[in-house]
């Protein structure tokens, strides 16, 4: 219970009624006790300065006099009853069903997503600096439950307990960083959350970037620096397509007529490479920068191979004769045929063009005859995701281990500027090779 906060609230309530402390003492005593002078000016002054708290009986009378609840007095603030389902209509996945055909659904969606992201960050910053009111707490909980994924080890099934534990984790993190700046505190806390809308930004960066709606640019600008950088880094493994910009997306998905639908919708040839370059340009214009720490890379990995198991695997796949049943004279006869790629494919045993490496097979046989059982083998390993979803998870794990200072110092302003200058001179393949390559690491 915050005595100072209660005192400030009581003072605000008195001023709302236009009463001095003397006038309030008289009116309050007469209204609640039927006699003037039962509550002194000195007592009221101590309440409002936060030096003391009214007893429970006085709190009950104060709630009656000011037309507020006891909880509101104890919490030192009014509770505003807000219909969050109405305010944040995105919580209903069918929000657009009854919308008029004249309404620009894309613009409405962009504005709602921007409002949600902006409000959530505002509340989070206030939570870690001065604290939230009861109404703001309720709003924060609503936004969290409906629009954010939380990265935490808490596996509580109860939503109330989960949010309570999460807030404790936030308070603990902030307390340990009491000498840090607000930006540094926010950096550490915000890494716990991922907006459900962050990736939709990239999907919206589609065709006519030169004439992109300002609301889309505002959404990109509103993202945190690492979120912008993540969207840019994803282009290492994925192109930007326009499947989300076409009205009949299902038709594009299931009939394979994406290009024709695009050309019909926008009256221009479909050029996925140019769409991706446009996305790179817009992201950088709105603050994204190349950060090698977010990019995937290839490294050598030492794995242990059981020589006998590997030989058996290779023999069964490439050397063991294939048995083919043939129906003859009303009975099945079984014949052996050579284990060739053509025979494997014909029998459905192998749908690839993989062939046996005879050198590997001979080497394994030699090692086995010499008494070896385990072979240490160096194989290439890709670190980082191979699609957008996997890469987002990988980048998030990298960011969680970095301080704000370390992350910002790794952003490459010079390389990003060079990328923009070369964007129209290079193919997308060349751009990836030069600017989206982290390099091999041990």
C-alpha cells in the first residue's frame, strides 16, 4: 500500500469537489457522521501528504463521500472500465467479416497493428519506470494475452499466474539494472516479447514501394531497431513475394496462378527479385541496418559415426539386391535384381539421384577390418534458420545474449550504405553473396 499515492488521490478527489481542507472537514464530518468537527484538518492534511492512512472505517466513509470504491482508495487511483474487445477489435480473428466493401481493410489493419504495438511499448516503458495504474495494468494484460508471444521458462497453465510471474521477472530485471538508463532496461525487458504482427510487416512490403502507404512506413519506423534488422536479415533465406497483396490469396495458393493473378491485380509483370529489392530499400530507409550477428552461417561440425551401422546403412541402400515379386502361373516368384538407381526408383525405394560414394564405403570397410568402431567425421553445419520462422527464432536467441551496447555496435552502417548504392547494379544472388553473408566460423 502506497501512502503517498493514496494521499495524492485523496487530494485530487477533494479538489474535484472544489473544497478546501476546512470545507471538506466540515462537509465530510456532517455527511458521514452527522456532526461537524469529528474529523480534524490536521488528520486530513496528514492523509493527503501521505504521512498516515485513514483507518478502515474512515476509508469506507471516504469511498461513500467521493463515490469511489474502497479498492480505488487503497490503490490510489480510479478504475476506468474500458471495453478492450471493442478498442482492440483484432482480438477477434473474424473482425473483417461484416465490414463494408467500401472500407479499406488493409489500411484499417495497418492502423490497428500500429496502435497495438505503440501502446504496448508505451505501457511497458511506463511499467519499468514509474509503474502502471490499475486500468493500464488491465490494458497491458489484455494486449499481452492477445497479441504477443512471451519467451520465458515459466510453463504455468494458469494465465493469471503466468502474467503475475512475468511481471515479477520484469520487476526483478529492472531492479538489478537500477543504475542503467531507461533504454537499456527496456532493451532487456522487451526481449521477452515478440509481436504477432512483426513478420506481417515484411509481407506487406510488396509491390509499389515507391508509393507505399505512409501507415506502412510508420509501422516499420515504429519497430525496435533489432526488429527492423531481423526483417532485413530474413532476406538472407527468403524472397519477398506478393501473395499477401493479391485479393484472392487462396486461389493463388492452390492453383499456382500467382503470377497471372499479380499481373491482373497490378497490371504489371510479376518480378519477385525486384519485390525483394524494394523491400530491402524500404526497410533500410525506415532504419533497418545489416547486422552480421543476426545472419546464419556455415561451420564445420565434428560428429561421431558408428562404422558398422554406417556400412549396414550403405549396404542396404546401395548394394543389397532388390527383391522383385513376379506373379507367374497363379503364384508369386521372387527375383533378385541389381541395386541400381533406376531399379531403386522404379520400386519406389529411392526418389533421389543419390549415389554411393565407393571411396567412403571402401574406407569404412578398411577401418572396420582394422578394428575401428567409431569414426570422427567433419561435416558442414548451417547455423541459423533456413526459412523465415526458423530464422526469427534463431535471431531471437542471439539477441537474448547481447547487451544493448554490444548489439548497436555490431550494426554495420557503412556496409548498409554500400548495399543501398549497389542495389540496382547487382542481382539478388550477388547481393546475398556480398552483403548477407556472415562468413564461416569455428
